C-alpha cells in the first residue's frame, strides 16, 4: 500500500470525484430547472476534482484519479 507522510493511501472505486463549481440551491430556497441547467453547464465547463477522505486512523481514501494526482504532486514518490 502506498503511503503519504506516514498515512496509508487506500484506493476505492466507491469514492467519486466532486464537481469543481456548483450553485447552491439553498441560496434561493429551492432547486429550480434553471439552477439544474446552470449546474450542468458548470460541470461541462469546469469538470470535476478528485475527492480525498482523510480518516482519523491515519488513512486517506481516494479513487484512481486521486492517487494519480497525489503521485504527480509528490513527483512519483508515493
């Protein structure tokens, strides 16, 4: 298992990427068709980012894309 600063990195297909930008429907009180369409446009325009779950027991859970990003950030030392 790879580790980062002593924390074990676990790759799980259950962890999904999150949308980079998303309009919060709570701002207007409810979700509308316009907000949904705007969020779809934001997803197409700006895409997603990897999700990292940092657990209290010194573990990081992410998906394959997140592991690749961590390897890139550490110059392949992960």
